[in-house]
C-alpha cells in the first residue's frame, strides 16, 4: 500500500516552526511510504488543483494531509480527493499547525512531534476503508400536530411553498388557545381576528387545497424515520358532514341532551349537537358522543336529523376513520396548558366561588363565552373589586422555577378589559415580579399603572397569600407578612395567573415520537440557542408553547422557523445524503443484549427480532460512537473511528 | 479528545499561540462517549505516562449527554487502574469548551507537570497485554 503525504507549509506558519525536510526524510523510512509533497499553501486554489492533479497522476492508495486543523479543512481535502477520483475517506489529516507549530517553542521538538504524528496518521490511514455517502429518496410532505397559531402558520408556509400538509387537531375547532380570547396583548385585537389572518388562508386561501385538515383527530402510530414516515391518524366521528352542513344551526335548539361545555370550562351548558363556541372555525357543529342520547343511552333520538334543512348532513352512521399518511417530517405544535392551581390550596381555587384561572377568565371576558362577555359573580352581580394574582406556581422551586413570560401581560390585558367592562371596578395585582419585556411589553403595564382603580401589592412567597371567604359571598385576600400585621384586601373575584406547563398532548407526542423532554416536560431542543425548533430526533420538529412558554408572536415565529428548516432539508427532487461515518452492527457477533439501544440519544438503534440482532438506522445515526464503546461483544463498528484505527494512531503517536 | 468543544478548545490554544507540552498528543474521536477504556489501557501499554480524556462541559456534549457516560466509565476505569498499580493522577477526565484555549493549555501543562513529579510509569510486566483481555 502506498501512502501519499502532503505537507503544507502554510506560508511561514508551519515552515518556520518545523523542518519539513527532516519530516520528509523521516516519513520516507516509514512502512507504506509512497511519496511526500511539500506545498506552500495546500488550501489555496492553486494548492488544491495541484494536489488534485498529483493524486490523479500518482494514484496513491491512501493520503495523509499534514496541515491545519481537520475542523478547518478536512472537508476541503476530502473534496479534492473526490474530484481526483479517490474515495474521500481514505485520507487522514494531521493537525500540524494548531497542535504543533503554533504551540511548541522549540523547532527541534516541534519537528520530532510532527514526525510522530505523521507516522501515526500513516499507520491509521492504511486501515481506512472506502466509505460511500448514500442517497435515499424522501417524501417532502409534512405532518403537523396541533392547529394553534404555531401549527397553522407552519401549515400555511408549507402550502405556499407548494408542499402537501396534513394538519391534525384533536379538537373540533382550529386556532388553539387564542381562538378563545376576547383580546390579545399587546394590541388588544380580538383573538379570532388575529387568527383570521392565517386561518382564513388555511381554510380558503389560494393554497388551501394542499392542506388537509383533520379535526377531532389524533396520531395513533408512527413508523419510519426522517424522510420516510408512515403515520396512522384516528379521526373520531363528527356525525355532521362538513361537505353538506350549511351551519344554519337548526339542529341545536331541538336537541334534548345538555351538559357542561368544556370549551368554557363548564361555565355554561352546551347541547349534544352544538358548536364548541360561536365563531369557532371550521364553522360546523358537531355531535358530542359523550352527551348524545343515541350513544350514552342507546336511544333512537332523531330530532336533529329531522330538524336539519339539508338531506344527509347529519350522519348518525359516521364511525370516524383511520387514515395513514406518508410524510418526510413531523412538526409538533401541541401547545401548553396551565399549572394546576389546586396544588396551592391556600388560594382557594376549586373551593371558593369566583376564583378563576386566567383561561377561565378569558372565557368570561369573551363575547362568545358563557356569559356573552359580561363579568358576573356566582350570585349574578358584577364584581366591584377584582384581585389578580400573578406568578402562581412560577419562580418557585416547589412548583415551577421558571417565569412563563406571558402572565404579566395577560394580567394587564385583563386590567384593561375590566376597566372597559366595569368602569370604576378596583383591580389589585398581587405580584412577585413583573416581566413585561420587548418593545411592546410595557404598553398595557403602563396603562394599568396610570389607572386610579389599579393597585399593586407585592408578595415574595405565595404561601404567605391566603384567600378566604369573607362570609358574605366575597373574599379576603390576606397577605401575611413575617414581621408586620397581615394586610387584607377585599375582593369579589379572584383571577389566578398560573405558569404555563406542557399540555397532555405534548407529553403524549414526546412519548410516541421518542422525542426527549426537558425536566419541565417541554420538548427538548437540539440546541437551546441555535436550533430551538429541531428536536434531538432527526425529522421531528417543534414549534410554539410545546417547546417553552412564549407569547403568540414567538409561537408563530417558531412555526415559520420550523417550516423553514423542514423546507430546507426536504426538497423535491433532491435525495437525502446519508453520511457514512455511522455505527454498523455485525449481526453475527451481536449477542442480543440490547445494551446499545438505550445509550443512543437519537433513537437510531432498534432490535430486529427476526435477525436476533440490533440494527442501526444510518439515517438517524450521527456517528458519536457511544454505542460502539458500549457494546460488550465488540459487535458494533464505528465507521472511520474503528478500534483498530484508533489503536494504530495511539501506537503511532507513542512510538 | 472529542471533535467538538475540546478539540476546538485545543485549536484555540493554537490560534492564540499558547504553549502546549510537546509530549502531549491528541487523539481525536467524535465524542468522549466513543472513548473505550481500552483506548486508555492501550495508551499506557504503548508507553504513555498519563492519559487525559477531554470532552465538552457537562450539558454541552454535541451528542447530548455522552460525556456523563464517559464520566461513569472513567470512574470504573480508575478503579481498574488502581488494581494495576497505575496512580489515579495519570488518568484524568476533564472538560474544555471551544472558547477555553487558555484553560486547555493550563490544564494539560498542569497535568504534564503533575506526571513529571510522579515519574515515568513503570508498568508491571504481568499487566502487559491486559488491555487485550478486556
Ligand atoms: C390566559 C392566557 C392568555 C394569553 N394571552 C395572550 C395574548 O393576549 N397575547 C399573546 O400573544 N399570547 C397570549 N397567550 C399565550 C398564547 O396562548 C400562546 O403563545 C399560544 O397559544 C401558543 O400557540 P401554540 O400554537 O404553540 O399552542 P396552542 O395555542 O396551545 O395550540 C395547540 C393546539 O394543539 C392542539 N393539540 C394539543 N395536543 C394535541 C394532540 N395530541 N393531537 C392533536 N392536537 C393537539 C390543541 O388542541 C391546540 O389546538 C396567553 C396565554 C394564556 C394562558
Ligand atoms: S461531543 Fe464533546 S463530549 Fe460529546
């Protein structure tokens, strides 16, 4: 075997520190030596083309490049070899510049070290194997789970780029949480109005035909990997045909079955056939099987069908459907929920009347909510004094240690809505700290502070806050100070602003897709700063509050970012290049112990019971090599970093 | 030395033209998770007087958490080395970020100094070949 050595002088950088002639003479004496070229600047255009020509003419079996850091130019010289018709992996670089020339004062010692390291590379490189980059076909369609602002914006972006999207939403309506808001900070536009800019196009825009919307649906199963997923989705029956229903609402008044409306947190009733809430899109009622007498009591009630103006729009026979879709990537946008306030029993939630969470209060404020937007106490009267408690379960190691960053602005939004709906009503903000950052964050805070009806009370520990009944339908909000006497604030209604926590759907998706979650249960990013919409599993992306608490602006931005990342990775007509520096299992040697499976953070290893062996999915494997050193049977080979190659290098540098 | 933070840190020491002992040789792997205890034993057998495994700081591993695994393996390895009569100081595991050129230079210089005071490793003859049995 003939090894060609290319020694770069890097101008004076290496030339001044290392005696290249001595290096050449030493290399000549090593086994496998073919030739040695000393080049002024190997990475320059002239250097590269000279090297390419030289390799093509001399046809070495292996190449050693002694130059700068492989982090700088390994890819450059691999490219040169490929152009010269040689397998690019048959090369080893020696980092002469950064690791020797620049850090060694003594020229003789530097030269001696360079000789040892070039020798090590020569020993190693003869063991290199020609590795091939593989290419596979990919599907460029995308699946999005969750049709909140993040999922919707992403869906639209894909459709505009000409891609097919399947948008899976578990609820009968789209829009996520903002669909339920009367107004949105910072500009106080109504929630559905803000959503309309995207939702309108998703439903009826020029690219809408590329978006398949599956409401009342959930993902049941997924197999495959980046570029090639097969997803099974189960859609529950709506019993109302979206194609025929004209949304006249004639079916609703005749329906005899009534129950609490979960979309309004049971603060009013809804019929078995009903809208989730007025204005919810798509504008279609649905039959709730948990209320309908046909399903709950097996009765042959047909009142809604009889009332229906369109033949065939009410479909009792609907049994839902199971669909499978081929997609190349999956975007999770399953949102967040609220921290459970009953974990803070001193706040009276669930025990006292007129103590609400922020989301419940959103519905009370909403014109399409349970009270038509009127703020009323349980006794039917409007409250005169409202207490808003910020930071519930936030910034607290016993609950959630983070700040959700949206509750303060939400609270000041409430302040403004209360001021408009109940002029003169007092609003007291109990807060631990304020977080109103960003160029628009101050707006509502400033307004609230300027209102004579607003008071601010700071507390440092939520346990010191005690919300009690005042015995006549109102509350006493008691702040127990460690030294002074407790201060008591009278209120008729209390609104708690709890921390955002990952939704149930987020936890479910993480389990199903084996995407990692952080210690709070949010989906974990590939990189917190540089890659927050990519999960650690290649092909699984995330956007919105399933990744971290954030406001709608950021959730939408993440939807755009994730769709951009997916669009850049999956391009029609372009194949997916699979890097060969991966782990490979020798199925003969595998003892089926499965130790390698849990150590892989990329879920790239699975067990094939047919072959009775672990198998590595080279699309998912990133070549970190952990499984290689974990395997007790030595059955896994780390391509390009095999035991033998590393041993040879160790022998070389120590010779 | 892992290809990411620690190798970049060593490169940084180079760019800053700091002094690094000439008798230190870097072996690059993609991640400390790839560092098989056999690599360390092999180095001792081939005459190294000390071995340092360098990775990204805990929490910064390019492959998520493999440096924690390296940490566990290192603990076990130390117990094994003790049995072979190899002092713990000769096998260290440490972390270097891509920005810590100076930290890298200080760390390896310190280690070389410490090993100089210990003197050359005198491996008992019977332990030769041990790495191959493992
Ligand atoms: C009380 C309150 C008030 C707020 N007010 C404002 C405001 O005024 N201005 C502002 O900018 N931000 C506000 N926010 C923040 C805002 O709600 C979020 O930023 C936004 O909802 C994030 O959008 P998203 O798409 O990530 O998630 P979401 O809006 O939560 O949407 C997630 C969607 O995924 C669906 N889903 C969940 N699990 C599954 C599953 N397994 N399968 C299928 N679908 C699933 C859900 O049904 C939902 O439709 C407020 C938050 C709260 C709690
Ligand atoms: S990549 Fe540096 S320790 Fe894993």
